[in-house]
């Protein structure tokens, strides 16, 4: 088969052939299954195979290497798409040697309805001759710096671009090494790369480095350099060529992008406003600036955390009050700053930018002129510091978040001679925006945390007193700022008969809602305790209340139609009676109390734990034991005994050891116990209530059995009057006589025996009448025509307070009077 197109004499010298002429190529026609169907004379001349030996056989036998069916199929698909294919393939000559040929495959065509491909091959194409002027222009005018070094790494040639990059004239560079002329360009490292290229013959591409150049000594530049060896005709290495490209803009963009990305993990790590402002200053120095000043508005740093709204900043009446919240300099002690950290400062914007806070746009001052009268007007000290320490460039960025003005961040350069540019403004804006959002989050959190702590402290008792029954001391420590205020509470509730109720509880969760729930539960406990409920019944009613609160919360949440929001809480309620030293308590999922007897080691009474409040349908059990006089009773929340380095049992053991220390006053012991057990802030509240028990002896308690007969009323009055005289309470004799008369009369008339009268002298004088009936009396307002019904009304008017409580064998009606 003859090749298409005009022929060319095979004797034509290769150097004179047109490099674009394909008329002398070896050409073959292949069928779709790889069988040779046509073979040209050029193919016979190139590979030595005659047409008769090749046509009708597979073309795979012509490959010098193993066949690759997958590659052949991919080439066929590419050609069928009408694109054609070309590449380099190694074919076998008839004499057995391999030839690396440039092969081109055409798009398919048909011969007698059979799909065929036209394949042409040639040896290395004749190179296109380039004129010397074209080559010289390419080398000298190329935007890429190029140079040639000999085996001694001395410069033998360089183009104009490389001369311009280095800033050293060509005459001074020829014959010298880089380390002799350009030490600021990391010459030693570059020469090390060149030696490696000469030793291995492997090129080095795109090696980036940063350095200073004599061409621009005031600005740092980034360069990308590639090295490759130069070889002679025999293949020996006789030098190295290197190419340099200035990639400063790309490097700066990458550096600034990395700076902004790194800021996301370094700024805003705490929910503290001043700490966040200081983090911004610490991060930017010296990465971005030599001095950073962050001034925040006073309300932002205040407890309210209000900030300044759009119309609130810069109103008439003087500049807004600000305080320095962040300060950092490359110089020790920040001598450039006019005001120190945490000091009050005046709003001092750059000249001509008085509305900086309101506009919200950054201000760039590339070159600061301290001699300019505008800089000295109103701030001569600032101008003197600018001149003295060489602060030459400034970016001021207002700190704003959610339409709230927070303050102003200022970035200065002094040691770094490069002035700020427009790209730096974008970075400064991004850094300040991130910091402003973190400051605003911290401000909002601080406001909510302060509100919740204030609410919780307002709901806790200011002063606790145990009357004559116990001496009490309490300590409450809120959780750290990250945890927020919790729902721990304690209370001391005076009860009738000189008794006292001691309660401690913990609401699950933190924040305002936990504090509000705690207030509800504390109020409920006080109400139920005033109704003289025993501890187990009180917790049962409290459990019902928590269930109702949970249902109310779930009703407010539209997304929880099928589930009930659980508002969990734990509680321990104890009643101590100084007459006899009996203590009755029950607990709902709360840690057990600790008891330190006056003559024994600390112990934890066996009180059934009971379920936490809010589960429902589970009973609570009371436990009763006797506490000797001067026993120490400790009620606490789990924040006191739990820790990251120990479990609850270990914490209880430590608490017992601390409270067993003798000789310390109750207040001192309470404070030191919390300080020793919780030395650092933790994410949970801590509450500790200590009570040292007292006993009321026979000299302060008097009791009589009263027969169920009307005549016994007179004898009871007489005994009560005589006791008042013995106690020195003659002023209360008449009212006590009347109260005793009415209560004993009602018991004889309406109740069952046995009836007993008791007088208890505590902080108040208590008169108690007990009987075996469970029916509680009811206060009535008798009409003028009624003959009876005025007894309890009279008692209520004479006594400070009165009430009834049920006991296992009946009830007790009591009335208390204030002791003068």
C-alpha cells in the first residue's frame, strides 16, 4: 500500500525536511480487531518487515513490549469519538531491536463495510530551528529569572530578570557564588539544592523560600525556584541551571489565609470578655502587627453587658467611655501605649474619622506623620509616642457584632518596616469580626450567667438560724462561668415545738431555668414543712409537684408532643427535735448526710436513697435516729464530693475526714471544708449546710397528763401559770392560761384520751396539747348569737402562730408566743 499524498525522495536529508511534513511516515491500516490490512513502503523501510510478512496478521507481534489490551481498547474508544490519538510506542524491527516511535492513530473509517484505523509512525521529528535573536529575546525578556552556575556553583550567565530580582549588577555576580553576594536569600540552602542536583542528576522544582533582596531591601519577598542539571554531548554534568519566579503575592495571600484560619482556634477560647480581647492582641503580635490595642466600651465590660446600639455610640455629650481590654507589643512592657491594660481611656480615632464607631468601616493609614497637627490635636502624648517608637502604619477596625458597637481595635507597625496595605485591611477586618463575635457571645453569656447567679442567690436564704435546736453554718459556691449557675439550694425551716427542718436539694441543669425551678421547689418545701408533714410525705408531695412542672414544660414545647420533658431534682429533708434529740429524715436520690458524734468517728446514717424527684409512682421511706448533743450533721450536694480525679465514695470519705477535725468554729469549718474539697472552680454548684445539735433539758420542758374531765381544765391552767412564774415569764402567764384553757377544753370535748399538755421554752414559748384523735380542728368565725366556736379564734388572736401536726398515735395542736 502506498501512503496518501505526494511522495518524497528517501534520499532527502532529514535536516532539510519540513518538520510538519508527514509524507515520509510509515503508514499501516489496521482492522477493528487489530489485524494489519495495509502496509506502506515507508513502514517497510522503517521497521524492515515486508508487506507479505505483515498483512493479514495481528499487529500485536510488532510491539517490542508486552501488549496492553486495556490501553488498546481505550485508544480505540478515543478514536471512535472522532478525536484521534498520538503517543510514543516501542515497536520491534525485523532485526530484533526496539525502536521508540511517535505513533498517530486516526479516527475510524470504513473499507467495504469494515471498520479500519489509519496508523502512522515516524522516528523523532526534525527539530524546528530557532533563530539566535528569538532565543536571546526569550532568555533576556522572560518574566522568569534564569541563571547558569558551573560545577563550583559560580555564576556564568544570568538573564535580565534574575539580575533585577537580586538587585546586584550582572558584572558583580559573574564568577561569584550566591552566598558571597546574596546572604539574605538563603544562599546556603539554595546552594545545597544545587549540589544535590549535580550529584544525583534529578531536578528540583518549585522550591519556595522567603528572603530579602537588594532590589527591595524594605520588603520581604517570596520566590519559587527550580533547578536542573546541564549535560554535554557525552552526558556529563557540567553545570546547573536554575529558574526563579517572584511569588510574593501568592505567598502573602496564602499566609494571610492561614493567619485567618489559625485565628479561629486561638481567639474566643473562653467565655470571658476581657480574655477574648486579650487573645486578639496576643494572636496578632507579632504575626500581623507590632502593637495591638483593643478598647471596649464600658457597658460591654460591665455586669449588664448592654453594649452600644447604632444610635447609642458617639452621641452628643462627649466621647464614649472606653476601657483598655487588650494590649500587646513586640516591646517588653508595651511602652508605646498611652494607657495600660484595664485603664479607662478616651475614644481617640485617627484624624478625620470621628464617626469611626458609627460607620463601622476600617480605616487605613499607610504612613503616619506624627508631625501632622491633626495627630497632635487633642492627643499630644499619643503623637509623641508615635514619633518616639517609630509607629509608622495603622489600621483601626471598629468591633461590631449583631448591630452592636463593642469597641475599637487598632493595629500598628513599627519594627516591621513594611506599611499596611489593602490586603492587610481585609485580614484585620476578618480578625476583628471573629473576635467581635466572640466578645459579644461572652458578653451575652456573662449577662445571662450574672442574671442566673443573682436570681439563685436571691432565692437562697440570706441568714439561716436554727433557733435553740441547732447552730447552723452554710456555704454556697456557684459553678464556674463555663457551667453556669446551677440549681443547688439549702434551707433551715423553724418548726413548732422548737424543732427545725433542714433541707438541701439539687435541680438538674444550669442557667436561669434551673435557678427558677430551684426557687419553686424551695418555696414548695417551706409550704409543705409549715403544714407539719413528715419527711417521707413531704417528698411525695414534692415529687408530684415536679411531675406537674415537667408536664407544663412539655406543653410549652411544640416539638415534644409525645414525650414529657423531665425536670429532675434530688432532695434531702430532715427534722430535728431537740427534746429527746430525735432526727427524722428522708431523701430522694440525694447523697446521704454525714454525722460526726461528739465522741466518735464520722458516719453516714443508713437512710433509704429513694428515687429522684420527678419519676412518680415510687415511695419514699423515713429513717429516725437519735443525735447526742453537740453532734455535727452535714447536708451537701454532689458538687462537693464529686471530682474528675475521684468517685463519689472517695469524696464522701474526704468530707468525713475534714468534718471530723475538732476545735474549729462552725463557720470556719464550713468554709474550710468547701475550700479543701473544691480548691478550684468546677462546672457544678456546691452547697454545704452544717448543723450542731443542742438538747432541751427538763428545765425547759414541762408536760402533764390531762384526764378527760371538765375539772382537769382548771388544774391545767394552774400548772401552766405556776410554770410561767418559775421560768420568769410572768408577762405571758395570762395569755398562756387562756391558750391552755381553750386547747385542753377542745381536746376533752372533741378528742379521745390520752390527752397530754406540754410547754416548751425555746426561742418561743410553745404550748402543745396532744390527743389520740386524727380529726384536726377548724378555725371558725362564730356569729354573735352562737354560744360556742370562739376557742380557736381566741387562740389565733393571742398566739404568734398556731397549727396542728399529725403523729403516729394522734395529733398535736400547738400555739407559739413570742418571749419578751
